[in-house]
C-alpha cells in the first residue's frame, strides 16, 4: 500500500517531473538529427526513472501523487517517442 507523506516536494517527485520535461528536448534532438544528444538525454531520463522509485522507497517518501506522477511521466515519454517515430516514418508500426 502506498503511504501518504506530508510533503509532495521531494527528490523522487522532482525526478518524475524531470523525466516529463526531458521528453521535449529528446524529441527536438531527434528531429534535428542530434542523435548523440538525444541518447544522452534518454539515458538521463532512464536514470531518473530508476532512481525515483528506489529513493521514494528507501527514504519512505512514497505518495499517491508520486505514483501518479511516475506513471504519467512514463506514459507521456513512451507515447511521445512512439508517435514521433511513427510520424517521422523512421520505424514502421505495422509489422
């Protein structure tokens, strides 16, 4: 069960917000064919995804809002990349 703590402002929640906002530069770097920068930002985003849940459990900062933010950030990130690749015709989705 998810525990509710008094503070929404925590490092794990910040990492979830960071992952949401890293989606936009990744998409821009991909559109500008700056693949190395896109990959670096993708790695940062993936690292923040690993750390937010781990730190929330370790520091007992699990919140309902944090779980919601994590889920929303993951979905926005994944759906945005799928749509980008679909509409840029880099990866055919019909296979």
